[in-house]
C-alpha cells in the first residue's frame, strides 16, 4: 500500500476531504498515530502543500519511549507548538474509542484536536451508536473518504467480474446485521 503512487493518491484524497469539513486556517497540523497514520499524515501534508500552497506540519507518536536521541520524555514527535489545532489522520474508524483516547492524550499535552479524518469508516457501532457519531459528540468534525457499506456495495455490484463467492457476502452481511451502524442494501 505504501508506495509513491498510492501515497500520492491517498494523500490527495485526504487533503481534498479535509477541506470539505475544515478551512485551512482552522488547523495547524496533522497528527499521524503510529504506525500506519504516520505515512498517511506525511502524504496528506505534502498534498496540502502541492494543491493549496499551505504548510501543515506533521506530529506523530512513539509506541515506545527511547532513552537516547530525541529527548527520552517525548512521546509526541514534531515541530508543532502546544496550543495548536490538530487533525488526527488514520486509516480506519471502527469503534471510535482509539481516536478518543488519542484526543485525550494530545489535549493533556496542550494540543487541541479539531477533527478526525480516516480512509474508511467501517460503519460499526459502539454502545449501540455509530462510531462516527461518538466522534462528533466529542465536538470533533469527522470525515471518511469511503464508508465500508459503500465499498461492499461496489464489490457486490462487481461480484461476478471479481469472482467473489456469495458465501463471502453472506458472512459480511451477517456481521453487519449484528455490528453495523448501517445496513447493507444487497440481499444474498
């Protein structure tokens, strides 16, 4: 997934989706959680500069604190000053709890999280409510480049061409009947 071509495409998708929910002056930087979020945030930052001419720096976290090099007490790495408005850039939204934990950690360090942008919203629920609603109820703007139900519909429509077995869709449908915040429109 992480090669120059796909990172360019994905970075542009993030950049264009960000400006659908926020103006460029509403945020100062992008936070990419380790590990997958780091290249996504970097690619997005590059595309924001290319498309909109704005410099949006990147922050990321360490899963393990090093005792050498960068100050050992630094869990968050990057040149964005505290008090800055950040967007969390990540690959998927499942329950939303990880994103809220990140928000809490970043805010405890003096940053202000204003939005969450993900590649895919899995359209799942937490405590019987859509994960995206949980994010929004925390005062955050939320945007997904694609929703899982949209992706599954595309795959359903192309199932014969892609040679996807009906049992695969049956399993997906059974899962979403229990855990999905949105229902799938196809019937197996």
